C-alpha cells in the first residue's frame, strides 16, 4: 500500500487544505537557527482537524548541526511523537552541501534521535545520494523528476524502484482542484501504520490536540526579513505573515523609527496602489501629503509615506 501527499511551506501560506485531496502533508517548520515558518502551525492544525497524517521538516543551512537540530526541536515540541520528522538537505543556502555533508547529516540526525527516540527521514535529491552514504539507518525521501509537466498523483512515478526509499518526491508541479498553483507531490511507500512508526517509534504518549504547542516565531528575525524585502508589501506581506502581521509590522515600525520614507510616483500608479505597496492606507497618504483630491497624483510627484 502507498499514500499520496504534498509538502508545503510559507510559499503556500494561503492554501486551504480542506479543498485539497491528500493522505499526508509535510510542512516546513524551521531553517538554520533563525527562521520559523509563520504558516506551519496553521497548516498542521488544518491537517489534524481533517484527520490526515502530517510531518514537519527542517531546512539545513549547514551551520552547527547540533545547534540546528536543537532549534528544530525547540520549535516543534508540540508535534513530537505525532508528526513525521524530516531533515531537508539541499544545495541552496547550505554551507555543508560540499563541506563534509555526510558528517553534518549524521550529527544532526543522531542528535534528533538521541533527544527524542525518533529517527528523522532525510530529504535528498537522487543525484546526491552519495551525501547520505554511511550516515546511519535513516529513511530517505528522494526527489527525482522525469520532467516538470503538470501532474496529479502518480501510481508509478518515473524510475520507481531504482533505489530504496521511504518516500519519493516526483514533481514540483502538482496541480489539484482547490489550489491555484504548483505543489510538490509525493508517494509514501507504506500505510498509516508505517507512517506512525516513523513519527512515534517508541509509542510514547502524545499530547492532546488542545495542548499542542505551536512553533515559536522569531518576531525580530521576521521584522528584519520584512525590512530586507523578503515578504513583499501590502496584501502580499499581510498574507505571508498571517496572524503575526500586526506584531511583526509593529516591530518593523520600531526598527525604522523616525526615518522618513518617500515614493516617487510612476506613470499609471494610483494612491491606493501605492498605499497597498507600503502596507498603509490611501487616506493616510492623502492626509500627510495634504492632497485635496487623492485621485490626482502625477508621474514624478514625491509622496511622503511615513
């Protein structure tokens, strides 16, 4: 028997899992020692409410492996012995990709196991399997695509059986009714019992859903990322930050302090569009710029934003 599922992150902050067909979902929880996905808990709680299987993953940055493992564990305490745990080991933003990767992976995974009794799966691309040689008895989640054509769930993904793995990611362009965008699609080689053996191999008591602890969100880091432009402006920023928007935006405003921000109007821009870009209102912009008619702005005009 096999299960079909998706993996998601804050890039899919607005996904409504009630509208998607899946057996399991794996959500990004943390990265390095500085990032917690602001969407993780919402995504996991939806899966739990739906009675679906779920997992959480840590994206490796290749800093101190024990520190990254501890950061992951600190932020997923409420999911331990319920969620399947995964180390996502990829080339991007990963200092250990070509710097003793096997040692790094083994140290991270051994620490997770020693602390929790849970053996995490390791996500790795098929062309990089040498990086997981001799790291220990850890299940593999292998990514290999035949192409990037749109697809639904596949019963027999391309090249199936070429290597042993617990799970296979076979496309990043899954298309499903209920979500307007691409999704990573996966096949887990086992049933719900096998999944739960990975999630809770020791049979330890799990916390009740009401007692689940959400990941700790690093507001300071999110604020710095907002200032750096990583979360966009206006509605895009609000949607990406979700329930943390007001807190993060308040911290952004504190960091920016009394610095004044100006915007030079370009052809075709409107006051409401400019306001949305900066996460403010057109009424405020009209007031602080003494605009008697907010519908009349012209290219080259300089507006005070804050």
